[in-house]
């Protein structure tokens, strides 16, 4: 019975850690975007 | 011309609205598997839209129904010599539709597959970018958003399935939900995580750019989707009013120098799809496109289409590095 409880506890903890990792990821602070978007017009569409 | 629309979900309704406002369209014939949907559309769009009788053969058929229904419908209309447009973004649909090429050629008509926001407009912008390069080496696309509630669910399913992509000239498996990457979309969407899945662009791009060695597609998923995956949940998690966007990046060489071009479109996917279909409709009915089954970017010149789309309010943008 104790082994079953430990197994359930281990699975629960593993699931919790997995869920946190899946949500949070491990990438840290994302890099900032350099530059910007410009609408296509005039010469772009010739 | 009389255009038949098979399927009146969010995309079908938008296509109907755009076609009615297109010069040369006399009537839009519509059918839907949902009871009362045609009457509802008629009340909103007026007498230019009417129920599609069983014996009526339109000049063009636009397939806007659920994924999985397009191949049978296209197989019915092509032998009548009627051009067909499919807005399905499902790789299985697109592959099966392209396999109908011999039937379309035999009856001297045209079938366009994957005519949507992404794929579809994304392929036209990819070809526009490729026209500025001497050689195309790599293409990638990332998309966020979907046409309507049905499209949201379908897109969610595609992103949880394994797809294929081209790497180093070889097709490899692209596991659903894998290779998360941060991508900047035009504002107000901004930075979003995108993942691989069962997406169509690599299949269509291979036909357009046979020498490219890397073809990749990704789509955005919500955090709740990443946690719950394919477990069914009540209600749509998005609606038609939500803007969508895609970013397509094409890398290659110009004069031996490596060059990268990035284009994007920010719009409601259903609206942009409708504008694209309405732009193509006159070309298909007049028979100016090559007979057979194609992806849209294989048979149209990008610039006239982009100009017409801009006139209709669907505008592309390019990324200028600081």
C-alpha cells in the first residue's frame, strides 16, 4: 500500500512539474524585435 | 457570372458578401448542410444570394464547407467543366484535390486548392518574395488566427497532429506542437509562440520552389490548447472579429549574396480569404488560368493579385530591419 501511495505521489509531482514546464517553458526573457513593419505600396507593387 | 458557394459558415458568408460586391457577378447560389443558414444569409445579403437548386450549374463553384467534404464536391463539378476553388487548409484535402488534375485537364477547367489566408495568400506573397531573388533556399511561414469557430477547432486539431516539412531537401516528420518559436506579427498581435503541426504550405511550396531545401510552417496555439491538447472543450475560443496574421520569410541569394525577405498580412482570415476568392473568380470564369489542379500561386502573377487585394482592403506589409 505504501508503494502505491509513493507511486501515485511521484506521478502527481511529475505531472505538476511537467505542466509547469509546458506552460512556462525554459526560454527566459525573449529577445526584443529590431525594426518594424511597413505597408507595401507604390514601388513595392510595381 | 453565377457563383455557387457550398458551405455557409463564417468563411462562406464572407465569400458570398465579397462576391456580391464584385462587378460581373450576377448571382450567388448558396447551399449549406445547416438548416436555415441560406435563408439567414439571404436576409442579410439580399436577393443577390439565393438557394442553390439541385439542377443549377453555376459558372464557378467555391467550396467553403468543412474539411473532408471538398474532394467529393470537386470530383462532381469538374466533369461538368466548372472551375472549382477550395478554401480548405487541410493537407489531406489539398493533396487529394491536386490529385484531381487529370480530370480537370480532361475537361479543360481549373481547380485551385488551398485558396485561403494561409495557405493561399501566404503562397502568393512567398512567390512575390521569390521573384526578387535569383535562387530560393528556404521558406517558412507562421500564422495566428482562423476564420471562424469551425476553423478554430480545425486549426487546433491540425496543430496537434504530425505533419511533414522539408529539411536539407528531404521530407521529415514535423511533430505536432513541436519546435516552439517566438514570432513577431504585426501589431496589435505582436509576439506569439508558434509551433509545428500538420500544415499545408510545405506541400504547396515544393511544387512552386522545387530547388528549395527547407520548407517549414508553424501556427500559434493558445496556452490552454497546449495544456489540454485535443481534449474537447465547450464553445469556440475565438470569433470572427479576432484579427489573424501570417508572416512569411523567404531566404535565398541575389547575385551570390544571401538575402532574406519577410512579408506579413494582418487581417481577419475569413475576410482576406473572401477577398482572394473574389479576386480570382473573374480569371477562373474567363478561363485565363491554366487548366488542371494547382495551388493558387502556381497560376497567378502575384503583383496584380496583391494590387487588387490592396484595393479591397487586404494589405500586405514588409519587415524593415532597423
